[in-house]
C-alpha cells in the first residue's frame, strides 16, 4: 500500500512538472504597471475629445452653434466606437495587406485568444491585454474625425456629417492606421515613422478638412460679418484638457511605462510650451497684443508638431519642434487663410494639416538613434517626405469623392434660414444659452 501511494505521488509530481511549462506558454504574463499606464492613457485620450476638443471647438464658434459642435463630437464618438468594434479594429490591425487589413478580427474576434476565453490574452503589446490595446487605439479613431469638425463648423448638416465620418473612417482612417501602425506599406515597406499620429491623425484629418470646407463653401456672411469666438474661457479650458490628455496620446504610444514613455512625456511638454510662447510672441510683435486665443492655438500647434516625433527626438529637438509650431502654422492661420480666402472655421487645416506635415518632416531630420533606434538624416527624410505625399493624395482624393457623393444624395448644408438662425435650435431642438 505504501509503495502504491509512493508511485502515485511520483506520477503526480511528474505530471505537474511537465504541465507547468506548457501552462506558462499558454497564459501570457501581464505586466500590471504597463497595463495600468495604457488604461490611464486610454482614458486620457478619450478625455481629449470628450470634453476637451468639444469645449475647445465649442468656445470658438458663435453661441447659436455651440451645441451643434458638442453633438457632433458626441455622435462621432458613438459612431466610431461601433464601427471599431464591428470591423475597424480588424481592418486596422489584422492581416498582412499593404494598404488595409482583413476581416479576421471582426467583432473583436480573437481579442480573448484563439479559444475566446482568455481575458489576459496579449499579442500586440508585450504584457498588455489585447483588450486594452484595442481600446487605446479606439480613442485615436474617435478623435481623428472629430478634428474635421473644426473646418466645417456652423454650416454642415448633422446627418451629412455622420454619413461623411462613417465613409471617411472606412476609406481614410482605417487604411492609414494599418499602413503606418498595422504592418502595412508606409510603416513596414517604406520605413517611414510616426510615433503617435502626425500622419495617421493630424495630416489625414487636416487635409480632408480643407477639402470638405472648400466643397461646402464659406459660412454665410464670411468675410463680411464679424464671427468672433463666443467664449474664450471655454476655449482655454478645452486647450488645457487637450494638453493634459495629450500625455496619454504621445507617452501612451510607447506601449509601456518605460523610458520611452518618459521621453515622450518630456518632449510633449517642451513642444507645447514653446509653441504657445512663440505664437503669442509673434502676435505681440505684429499686433502688440498677445492673445489668449494665440496662446491656445500655439499650444495645440506645438502638440500637433511633436506628435510624430515625441518618441524619436530629444529635449533639444522638442524645443525646435515647438519653435517651428509657433511660426509655420501661425503664418498658415493668419496669412495663408486670408490670402486664399477659404473658410477653415476653426483652423483645422492651418494647425493640424500644416503642423502634422511639419512634425513628420522634422522627425526625419531630428530623430536620435539612441532614443528609439531611428537616426535622422537624408535617408529617413526621404521616407518621411514620401509618406507625406501618400497621405495628402489619398486623403484629398477619398474626401473629394465622398463629399460629392453625399452632396448629390442627402446634401451637405442646411437651408440658409436654418444656418442663419443657428444649428442648435434647428438641428437639435436645444439652445446652449437661454439668457
């Protein structure tokens, strides 16, 4: 009996010893610190849109249209989330296509592992569950089309905008997310780099915004009637939220709580502060009055320019990015728009398209190899320029086709009397201010 028990005990020990390695291979080890940081970053990036961008844009429009901007941001958040769950995540981050992913991960298939029962399954970021990665990337898909609202504010039907955003995510955002970050042509084949969205987020939305604004035409009375921001207080509050949220945007793109995230945190701060100061300084030199709006615009421009570079440049490079952000987008907003006469209502093109382009190019020049394995120079610069060309052409063509298709079917603009009275009361049956 004693011999039988000893034999059974030996067999159990042997079974446990052989099963343990297999179990370790099947169940990935989750890094709690990295996971906590990525969840925090996800919340920060969503906070950028709701309420950050909504308040920033809402303060810049006239009071009769403030709720329309808030509703547009809310609607985009809901629509983008549903599309991301259904097929957006799959088209962005599954498959090996050069320009678009496949449908292998529709409805978040595989998010919990091959058997669908492992909530800790990790295949995208080491030590971070795929569910967290999917949610982090979702917040980028939400804010990117919301940026377009700034160019078409006060003059586009709500239904038309929702239709446009649905088509734009499918034709523009999901392909770029795959091409740059999902193993597609721009990131893998071409070798261009974009740490947190200069190409994917800012350039794609900025150039698309200009095209849509041109097709829509200017607001009624644009250039003849004053159209000042109705609340610079809301604008400043929104800017502050954007700045704080941008730490999740840029430092979160490191994918872990590590030195790279710390560097992105540092460079983001330096570029934002420098951009705001230089923009306001230019206002002081040209108008003798540095404005709150100027500080806000420069801060956002600095954040945009550093976005593609945050994980590739050092502190000195970040300051140079901030200086460029305070100068080049400033002239695009103040002089180029006036010279060409287009109505980019809240300067999405001047800040995001121009800023994203500047940041992408500067990344090719200022990247430091010791930070993230990429050295700035002629070779990288050529790759960055090629990626800029691809994003501009793709965004312009896709947006043009989509906008004209919607214009020919449901129409883009409300009736003139509705636009004059305001979109809040006519499209949403509410008013932001009753007194």
